[in-house]
C-alpha cells in the first residue's frame, strides 16, 4: 500500500469535516442564541502502535515514525453567552449567564410523545392559541412544566424571568415564571432548530434567581470574520493534502510504468 497516500487522505477528510462544521456556524451568524461548534484535530498513531503490534511484520520503523495521519476529535459547543441585542419586542429576553437555558416542549414526529429541550434563543412570540412560543413554534414552559398562555393579555418578560400579564388598561393579571435552568454542558447535544437535548438523562437544575435583559435577545456566538478565516485555513489544508494524494499517485504510476519497465 502507498502509506503516504492514506496519510494524506486522512488530512483531506478531517479538514473537509472542519469545513462543514464551520460553514454551519457561519450560516447561523444571525441566529439568536446560536452556539457555534468546533472540532479539533489530533494526531493518529501508526497502526502498529495503535494495535500494539510492534515487532510483528506489520511494523515498519521508518513508516511508524511518520504516524498514522490525523483524526477529528468529537465536536464541542462553545456555550459562552453572546452579546445582548436591543429589541422592541416585549416578549424578547436575553440570558446573561453562560450556563442558563429556557425550557421548551418538543414532540416526537414519529411517536407523538412529548418531551423537553433547552434553548438559548430568547426571541419569543404568541401563537394562534395564545401561547408563548419560540420562533420555531416550540411552546415555552413555565416553572411548573406547563405552556405559558398569554391569550388576549399584554405581556412583558421582566429581568427576573417572569412573564408579567396586564389588560389593555394596564391592570395586572398576574405573572408566570419562565422555567430557566442550568444543565450539564458536557451532556448537551444540538438537536436542530437551535435546541439542545440532554443525552445523559435529565440534568436540569432550576435557577432560583435568574438574571435576564428584557427587550433584548442574545446574539449568535459566531464571529463572521474569525469563522471565515478558519474556513480558509481548513480549505488550504484540505487542498494541500489533496495535492499530496496526486503526487503519490504520480509516483506510484511512475514506479509501475517507468521503473518496473526498465527493470
């Protein structure tokens, strides 16, 4: 086998994956509360070392020193809170802590079973049923785990995470507290639509005294300029490894069709 060809191929695949992840981050540069994802590259040991087969026919001292190419580590999410952006919508609210999430209701499209998911997006609106929902239509839950119903009342989310309800004359109709929680960040997995699912069981812990910024929403965690530079870097790395594959292919062709013929 052409060892260099496989090492170069690993570089192409890993950097192509980096491009996909970074392109998704860039596509969500204007998505409220979006958390960018990253994947790191680590060196892969030579196969003989990985399989503890040093000393067998599989091992080659010279090739083992070259390593086994590269691997992409598991993707990780940057949960750093984004900057608050001013809004005229009284139903918008920005979370100020890194580990703080709104809780929304989800529905399994196959079984119809209802569950919960977490989100950082504080852009809310009222649906046709008078319920408080996200821009993707997910019902926002109160501290009792029930949907928040606004109906015909006027509503405002305050800095303590309470949905204050008033009538048209400004008289108070009560308040409902948003369910705002902390979670094990290592067990949160993006599930699409700007939501996170808890993979290791329900790790929610209610935040008794949350701090929100009313009439604001959290900006995306993606830096457009930095992400573009990272995409260019990944593209150059993938292109360089692709050229190395071509060089190895040309060398292999020469060794078979030129040197072998002369021999």
